C-alpha cells in the first residue's frame, strides 16, 4: 500500500492530536489546530464556532481521557490545500460517523470544518 499524500498524513496527525486530552484542554494548542473560520456541526445537529468550541473543550465539559475513540479513519486530498477525513467515533457508548475538512494555511494544516452524524449498530436479533 502506498504512503498517504503529505496533506492527508498531516490532517490525520492533527485529528489524532485533537483526541488527546492534553490538547483538548489547552487553549494554546487548540488555537494552533483550529482554523480562524472553524465551524462544527455536532451529533445533535447544533452548530458551533471556533470560540465556542474552544471554550467548551477547555471548560472540563468535554469527554475526558479514554472516553473518546476513533476508528476507520481515511483521508482524501481534494485539492492542493484541502483534505477530507472520515472516521467513526465512540463516546460513552454513543457512536458517530465524522467528516473533517483540513485546509493548508501559512500556519500549516488547520481544521476548517467538522461534522458528526450519529449511528446505531443493529443487534443481530434485529436484522
């Protein structure tokens, strides 16, 4: 299998950093990963801007260490300065399909947009 494009590798690295509790609790580190125009749609459909997300993550209300997991992460370089990542997450038994757009800026690759859509796995007896 070939190596991912440099943009994809940088976006994956940034996304994984955002799962790190030390990063999630640091205003200084978050501002270095989130684009100034960052927006997010969470798994309940609420829209958030960069300042609100940073406040929420650093307030202690966000999932703590070991509570947030990611799987099936894949990336596609859509343009020279744009990468899309898709992956699944689980937090306290709640699962979501996630999609992130990372943009290349003078400061490096920054998370520009993120969306989560909840999903449920049918039990074998439910078909």
